[in-house]
C-alpha cells in the first residue's frame, strides 16, 4: 500500500479563513476543496495559530484516516509567508500586504524526520516562483516521494525521527526528560504548550521516539476516540473472574517499604486485573509486537496523541479523557482545570508542572532516576561535538531508555519492594492501573521474561546525590543555580580535612543564605508531605513566617539545622558515627572521630549497611528509628513542618523582590507602564486575532449565564441562529462565586421551570429562622413579623458556586460557548464610539514587564451587543461607567467574608438560618452576620459569614479580625464546637441600592446583575435580581437581533422593561434602608427607620435619602483614630489570615506583573502610611498588602504587594483612600478556586 497520500496547499483568506487551495492527487471529498468529512480540521492544522506573526514554521499533525476512522494519517506542513507586492501573479483573493500558505504532505506512516528538510526545500522553491499557480514542483515532489517510499519496508525509526534531536530534548529538559518519559506511560491529560510549532513538534516527537518502535509503529490508532477506560472492560469481565485464578501480575505490596527511601502511597494498592484474553482483545498491536512486547499500546482506546492542535480544536480538552497534545495558543494552557500535566518552555529551559494533586507523588523522580539522567547528560555534554562517538548520540540515548524501560517493566512485574522503590512506589502503582501496562504484562513476549529486575543506577547514596536532588527540586531560579554552584564547589573538597570541610560548608551556607537542603525539603514538603495534617501545618505558618524573617539576620532555625546536619554528614562520610538529623544537637549525634576516606572504605559490611540506611533517612530529613527512644510527638512534627514552611517563605520573599527597585515597590503592569515606550517591546508583534459573535457576555455568574441561556432559548424557539459567548476569568464556572446564600427561586422558576427534575443543587429549604442583636455576651431576639426584609419562609439555602456551575452546564447544553480561564481585560470601541466587544488579556509577560518567550497576544471577541456581568466593582464596567458617564450617584459597598464548616452532626439543624447585628461592631458601623445550616450530599454543613460596610471610619478596623471575633460570641461558638472549617473566602458587595443603580445601557452594550448593583441589601439577597436582570436584558437584545442589518445593538427597551419587574420595585421600596443607618444613631436609628417606614409603610415614603461621601473618603486620619486590639487566633475556632487564605485554592502565575496596580508608586508611603497608618494592610481579607522595612533603609517602611494571595474581592479597589490602587485582571485562571462557596 502506497504510504504517500497527498500533497496539499493550504492558504489563509481573511474572509474565509484557512482553506485548501490545491491537492495532488485531487481530493474527492464532499467538503470545500474536495476535503473529506474526516479531514475538516486539515486547513486549521496546516497553518500555525497567529500565522501572521511568523515568517516560517513546521507543523507535525495527525488526522483520522479517511477510509478507517480508527486509523491515523500523519501530516507535516511547511508554512511560509511572502509580501504580496513581490508576487508576479496575484489572484483576486489577495487583498492584504502578505500572503500566507502551507505545503503539506499526508502519509499513512509518520515520516516527520525524513520529510522535514525535503519539504522545506520544496516549499522554498514553490515560493521562489512567486506565482502560486505553478504547482509542477509539488506534483513532482509527490512522485519522487512515492518512488522513495515504496515496497514492504515503508518506514523505520530513523526515517521517522531523522533530524529531530533527542540530545537537545535532554539538554532542555535535563532530569525532567525522564519525568516526561515516565508520565507518558500513565495515560494522563498532558499538554505541551511551546512555541513555535516546529519547536513544539520536535519536542513531542523526540519524546515519543524514546519508546522502542512507538513512533514508527505505535501511533497508528492515536486519533481513535475509544472508550479510554479500563473500568468498563474490568466490570464486564470481573463477574466472570474466578478467585485466585487471575492471570497477570499480582498487586504490589507496599506494607514494609521504608519511608526513608520513598513516601508511602496514599492508599493501599488494590488492582483488579481482567483475564489475559480479555485484555489482549483490546490491543490493536497484538500481531505486530516484537519479542519484548514493543511497541507499547499507549495511544489506543481513546488516549490520543496530537503533536499540534489549533484553536479550533480547543474542545478536545473537554471531550477526551486522556491525551498527549501540543498547542501554541495560550487558550489551551489556560484550561488548567482540564489538565493533569502542563509542559512549557521558557528561555530554552523545559518546565513540567503537575496540575493534578493526586499525581504529584507518582511524578517524583527517585535518586536512582536522577543518577540515570545525570549519566545521560554527562555523555551528551562530553561527546556532542564528536559526531562519530556513539556514547551520547541520539541512538545511544534511545538505547539507554530502552534498557530503563525493560528494567522498569521487570521490576513492576516482580513486585519486590527493594526494586520497586528505586523506580517509585507511587509511580508503579499508577502505571499498573493503565491499559498499556496490563496489555504488556499479559502478552506472551519471550525475551521480556529475561529482563532483569532492578534499577540500572541503584546503589549506595553519596554527597553527589544531594546535589542531584537539590538541582532537580530547585531548578529554575537564578538563586537556586547560584546555590547549586556553591554546593558543587563544596563537594570537591570532601576529601580534605574535617576543619577545612566544615569551613567550606559554613561559607556555602552563608552564601546561599537560606540553605539549599532546607529549601529543598521545603519544596518537597509543599508538594507531598502528608505527615502533618493540613490544619496543623497552616496553624504553624504565622510563627514560621516570623522565623523566616528573622533568618535574614542569621537566625533561621531551618538554616542552622541544615548547617548542623551537613557538618554531621561531613564527619560521618570521613568515617565517624552516623549523621544526625536532630536539629537540637550542636555537633550531631555520634559525630565521632574523623578518619581518612580509605579507612572509611574498609568498614565492615554491617557498618556500611547501617550507614546507608542512616543516610537514606538523613536525605529525607528524618532520624533513623531508634527503638530505645519514644515516638516523635505531634508538637515535634509541627516544629519540623514549621521549619519547612519557613524556608518556603524565604524563597517566596526572594522572588517577590523582583518588583522592588531601590527599596521601593514598582508597578510594572502594562496598563500603567506604556509598552510602546519600552525598548524590550520594540520588535514584538502586537496583532490580535478576532472572532465575531452576536452577543458576548463578560462574566459567568448567575446574571451572565441567565442572559446566555435566555438568548439561546429564544433563538431555539424562533429558529434563529444566535451565537453567544461567555468569558469567565475563573478556571471553571463557579470557582470565583461566593455568597451566603439564601435565594429566592422565582427567577430560576422563570428561566428553567423544570429545575427540580434536572437535579439543580437547590434542595435545602429554610425551615426555621431567627434575627438577633448581639451584645458582647448577650443576645436580644428580634421578632420576625410579616414584612420584615430578612423573613425567608419558602427560600432555599444553597452553595451558590455549585448552582452557578449547574447553570453553566445548562448553558452549554443550550449551545452557549463558554470560555473559562479567559480574562476579559479591555473594552473595544468602534469608530463611532460604540462598544465593539472585548479583548482577552495578554499572557506570557514577566514580572518585570518584559515579554517572555511564551508571550501571546490576547484575542478580540467582537459582538453586536456586549453584556457586562462582572459582579461587584467590575474591572471593565468601571471603564464604560467612566466613558459614557453612566453613574449619577456613587455606589457604596460592603465586604462579605465567609467560612464553610462541617460540624458535629448532633448540633446540625438542616434548614435553620439566623442573622445578627450589633457586636462586635460599634454602633456607628453598618454590618452583621449570617449563619445557615444546610445538608449537602449527606454532610452537616454550616455557612457562616460576616458583612462589614466599607464606609467605616476607623483606619484600624480589620474586617477579617472582626469576623473571627464574632465567632467567639457565646451564642455563636457552640455551633462549631467539634467541627472543622473546610472553606474560606471574601467578596465585595453592592449596598447602594436604588439610588446608586447607574444608567444600564450605552451604545453596543448593557449592564446586568451585581455589576449594576441590583442587590437588595435589606434582604441580603441579590441572586434572584441578578438572574432576572439577565433574562430581561436577553429578551430586549433578542428583539433587536431580529433586524439582521444592524451591526451594533443598543438594547434601549431593557431599562423600561426592568423597571416594571420585581427587581426595581424591590430596590425602590428598600431605597432608604441602607442610608438610614448613617445617622448619628447608627444601627439603632436604622432599625427604627426600617421598622417604621419599610415594614409598616411599605417603602412608600415620598423622599429618598442619599448616601454620604464615597467609601474611600470616609476614613479618618490615624491621629484622630483609636487603634483596635484584636484577640490572637486559637487555631480551632479562630484562625490567622494566611491559614484562611490557604483554603481558598488561590493560585496565580508567579512570573507576571502584579495585577494590583498603583497609579503612583509613592502614594502608599507618602499618604496611606503617613496619614492612615497603612489601612490596606488591614482591609484586605487575603494579606495581599503589607508594609516591610526597605532594603536600602531599614528604618523606612515600604509597601509589599503579595499579588499571588489575591482572592479577587475588589476591596482594595474600593477602600483605598486616594483611589491609587487599580485592580486589573491577572492572567486567565488566576485567583481563588472556591468549591461550592
């Protein structure tokens, strides 16, 4: 069968996009250009995303075979562009200054390596003609390739991987190259996000070529969308399985493994193996394997391999259960919640990020693994310039990996603890669950039986292993590289006298400041240490931070501990007793007498074994178990955990200093620093791709999703195609949603009447309720009479994040395009001033504001109408409010803090809710609490929260600490005794009400939900109003969409329609409730007014009270304010701030400009600190802002912004006295990751 199928030319047309322009032989499908149905993605795969940004590129891609959807066709594309004015002959469709085209070869076998150079030459010759109608060179290439690859032996490994350097792959990824080799065996969701496409393809093909015969023979089914699940197969055969008669390997026993070698698996390994015959039926390669069982059956049953995907294939991430794919578009990497592993390249250095927490233990390289990598790297670096030497060559590397793989398989098959540990117990456990392992183990492969178990680099541990471990753990930062260089220099002196060696260690510790060993342990502990429970580790963090700060002056306990242990080790290596891991021992236990290396080598076998075991323990930071000593206490474990946290804090502190110049914090974000004036951006292409929608909705909350669903419902009813997109900055829908919440369901009833049948997470109805005023020790009940705004009969207690996630599912089912992890950063305008759409934010910008190698411009989403549904204090909403002068009366805000507790079932009262006012707030402070008992999936939960109005005056007020103090009230704390806190978060909320609602429409767009301020503050509810506003806006917009001649839509009927709904009627009736609390009587006056004019008078008073000054102008100067003393947290009921933030799941890309920008970098010190004693360090509920001693003058305090802690509450953007802080969107998917908050 002829392997070469077609030569194809794909061109880019600015109206039609990518399309096939020529093929030889002629394509005979039913699609445009003769494309078969199975190859509809060919045009987009042949052209790189953002093609206009590059002059040339090479793309490797795959397609399903046209004649067999389970088989694969392999494509290689060579892309070029040429200036249109250089063409001798132009077709009518050439309308731009450049012409972009790709020449592709499609074949039945992967010929990536052998075709790359040939295709580049032919493509260049084709472009040199400057007349794309001259295609003779292409048809001639097809004929030549057919002659070259004819006969039975179509392709071998060298043809597939020729000119693709495995050496370069190892030099870029170093130890992580082996990590990727092991991870691919686990059949997980792995994304390679690397630019350009040729670099991406070479990396992925290099990795695949390391597996024997996999590249040339094992990718034939890599595009098949199978079940990709062994579980269904196992269930089918498990009923037929006889006890004790299962073939294949036995489960690995890990009972007696020494934890000094590797951590224990989290759970006992119990794996059900189907019968051999059933397993082999799953293997399409069963008749093609050699005597060792190669190629491995990795890419079968729906585990896909795609060396390149364009943006048009983004949905593959959601629809495929496991994959190894490559992409150059940043939108792929933003889908972090859909990935297990993310592989990137920065400054020519490969990085591997494990995104699935359950995979991190399995993704740890053992010390023998690191030795194996080091041996390969050593041979590459020594022999790369000598092409005639086999050692270090590409084929030599592949031979080494083949030997490693055979040893790995033999070890996994035996299950012997001693050999399994050298490869990683957790890794072996994960691998044994995969289909490729089970197929390999049950097959009859004669030569595999002779494979020898055991790691080829197993053996005794030495000081060089410490270097390898540190290099692997800390690789990436400049500080780590300097420390490793110092450690390497230290290792060369190990044969010298004990005194000199001790001096070397001391000098090294001083130079590295924080101690490489302590830092290495800290990073390992951060990723996988399970010896101390999460709460205990968190409770230790505050004291650890103090130790970390003191360590800068030479007082760090982790550093001194590392120093003693290193000194102990140096004496031990030279023949002394055993190394000490006791941080309290000055000289190390059993340091002994120093002897020469030769004397040490003559030690008895028993003594040597003892030392090896001791050293294994020492490397893990644990002392060798001594039966004579009592077991380590929990407090001692906490202390060691605190040391690890201390080192982590030090590393983070050194990274944060990148934003500090001359002892002052410097804003580097491009919204403040003009990139056009920065020479580092001079040659960066800033062109953005664009897509057109009918409606774009910014924000995937209740209002935005309701609008999207309603638009699609109307379109379905009318038989009209309406394209709707929702962009959401959270990593998944609902992850940034936080609310009490007790909701009214009338908007949900209208939007999705059968929500109960669809199993919406709205189940816990309110059964009993109370309202009270708290004093410091007492409680005054408030009667609930008809008309009281907080009456909640018939309402539901929900976890709003779960409700929003469910709404997202309904929206997708209705045909809405939802884009999570995509941050809208800019409003786009037409020439007439109307809104054109939005642009997503740029990614790949370093902390100092410079473009990284991974820089990618954002994308433009154009729409006839853009709906802003960002929630309270929306970033883009601020822009349109200012541009169109929509606000007449300013908004006033509150900060809502919330915790989720799992409580003692005996104290649980499902359906009980209560609200309080008064203590711990002063009389002139507006705020209060909520406490809701709900049952969710059988769990006894309590949602508790505290709201503080942001018009408070005392700059020493700390809303977070007020919340913690509230929980200590005698009537409140009883709810939580015996319980455990499982969630924390905070979010600003609108309190302005009717008089603060802005004008809702403007040319090309409108405002809905909390971004407009529809919260009913008297009821403490806004979800039903938000949803109803979205429904109403959607109906108005749809009416306008019926006129297809309109390119810009302004939903002018929306405000009037909303005025006639319960939304505005509610807000109007309660308009005076919130401002009534601003009188000299405080909340006492507010309660009296509410009772008289709202409960009795139904809000019909003929006047409207107005709010006072904006919240940021309310603070008094520190000289006129009284500092507030707050009790210290106990770690049981009340908690320190950093411990709480750890429950939010907050994560941001570290190396990006801080998204908390300062309009003037001097103001925090010259105004905020000087006049108000730095209120940002107290009003932020995530510890983002702090004042620390300046690096240039310790007597001067400067602002420190810990942007990685930000939970996107927007409080700083509201309360900053001079409005100097401007919150902008970070890279998509950054921020909290709330779970049903």
